[in-house]
C-alpha cells in the first residue's frame, strides 16, 4: 500500500483533506475513509436523536378559562406559601406563621374536591327530584293550586294556605287568628 496507508486507524482527517483536494486515493484508503465517514454520520445521527431540554419545540398550548384560573390560583399559593403541607414546616423548623395559611389552602382544596366530585354530579338528581316527578306528592313545587271547571274554589294567595306534604293537599288557615297572622 503506499505512504497513505500507514497507520490503519489514523490519518483519516488527512485522507479526507487529500480527497477534498482532488488527490486520487488507493482503494484501501478510499474504503477506510468511506467507513469512517459513515460511522461519523451514524454517530451524529444518533446524537441528533437525543432530545434536549427545550425539545420538542411546540407552539405554546392555549389554555381554557378553567386552566388559566387554576394557573393563577397556583401562582397565588406559590407566592404565599413556602410549603404545601404542615409536616414540611415541622421538618424545617421555621416559617411557622404560615401554618394558618396552609390550613386555609387545604380547606380550599378539599372544598373544591367535595364540590367537584360530590355536589356537581348530584345536581341533575336534585333537579329531577325537585321538579321532575309530578306523581309524588310534594315533589314538584308548583306556582298556584290548580282549579278545574266545576270545582268550588276561592282565590287566595299562596301564603294564605298550607301544603300538607303527607297527603299532598292544600289546606286553608282554620281560625281567625291564623288569618290575622297571615294577613299582616
């Protein structure tokens, strides 16, 4: 082989410079240079596949109103509290004046959980039992008592009568004292 083939794993950069200058290389040197360049390209490609801390570079995610509100609330509590649990204050042994705020924070978080998981899902059921089933006496709140043709009835204010939930009927005030208290 010639002078260029000395040191099988060395001089690859010199070979690349010679090749770039237009010098014709021997076949062994050409193959070594090609293998070196392929290995280098593979290494660069693999290095390029590793994501950095800033990747993937995506556009900022648009937050809905609830997420923006939660973000503002999180920023508020981050400014006010050093820790979110009382045990951390005990461990560090300082900033005890923040403990009432930690209690307030925990009450607020628990109330949100209670409202979100228990109260809000119950609203359709409460609405149904309050307004939706007219067959059960006292289940539906109606404006005024129904009057049908041929019935003997008088017109009264709804406050002048009492509703008996057991029987599902309206009853008038019985004594004059009750009428006087109702008319006041």
